[in-house]
C-alpha cells in the first residue's frame, strides 16, 4: 500500500536560526485510469481512496451510470505511478469506445474531447431537490471539517470535499492534492454506499470553478458551500443547474451567489 504522506527533511529558518528537521508532505503521483485494457487518462493525485477515485471519475465523466457497471476494479503499482484498471460491461465499453472514436484526431485540449464552445457550456441536468438550511446548520457543517481532514492536519497542503446532512452530520470526506480529485473521490464514496447527495450540503475547501459545479450537478447536490470564492463561470453554471452556491464561507459568515431560497435567512441587509 502506498502511503499518502511522507516525511521530508528540510532546513527551517525560524526566529533568526536555521533548524534541521522534517515536514510531512502529501504524496503526489501519476494515477492512470485504464478501461478494458486501454489507457484513458492520467491524473496527478494523492494515492488514497483510489477505489473511490476510480468510481467517482468514471461517474463524473459519464463513462458509467452506477458502480455496478464496473465488472472488475484493481489497483496496480509501478515505479512511475499507479494504474487503476477497470473492466466495464459490454454496453458501457461500447459507449466508451464510441466516445473515443469521436475524440480521434488532434485537439487543442483544455476540455479534452469537447469539439465546440457550445458543448463545453452545455448546462448539466437541473437539480430540483429543495432542502433548506439555516445559517447555523451551515456553520455547524463547516465546523465539522477540520477534525476529519487527517491528511491536511499533517501536511496543510491538500483539498477536501465532504457531504454533510442535518441530523446525521458529516457523512463522508475525501482529500487530495487536486480539488477535482477530492470531489471525484467523494462522489465514488457516496455512490459505493448508495448515498444520495440531494438532502445535504456539499462542502469544498477550495475555490469553485465551473468544473466543480458540473461535478456537483452530476451528484445531484442542491447546495454547494465553499471556503473560497467562485469564478464568474461557476456562478453562471450554478444558476443554470438550479444549484445554491454559497462561497467565502468562514465560521459563521458566508456569501450566497445563486438560489438563496434554500437558505433560511432571518434578516437581509443590502450592502454594497
């Protein structure tokens, strides 16, 4: 088993003195996703919860519709990194093969396999679930994160994605050096346990980009709560998907950018 954290020797300049010691660093390595014997993508990721990552990535990319579409999943380590080998049922293998045929030929990349701006900006299916939350619930959810962020407690260098529900608390949390990877891992974890994401809060310790909103919509998450700010495109996509986007969330305070009707605010002041 590959350890997700290593101790790295370093020299610290502190208080006017040079001190020899170590710092815990998150492991970052190449993780290849191989479907039915053919390499599909290579991601730089933290080697933890890799089964969740494989399933969550496959769901987010539309390669599978449910974990049961994967007939076999195995992890293979090599000197250069890790291979996640997935074998799909015939229907999904053919769907992936057809997608690869459409991607054949040179591309400018960015969003690989996307042939036009219109395709890149197609909104995901609208999220219709209508859970409602008080500011106190949002603060409680945020407060549950630090103790569960084991890798970040050691390294201060990884992102987390988590799912929280009223009455239950923190259902699952996953960490990775990549914010997209952390969310894919969370998606895989929820899918494996048959847990819907429509009744609670999707918590992100990173900024919110358009891809994060698209992944959240695929999860069916009605509310995103992020500690950092969103991009303009993320706000546009959240509005199109019917998602409540809450960001710049720190302790008791936060800002709502879309669909404020899911947040029960006691008083609202309009301040420039």
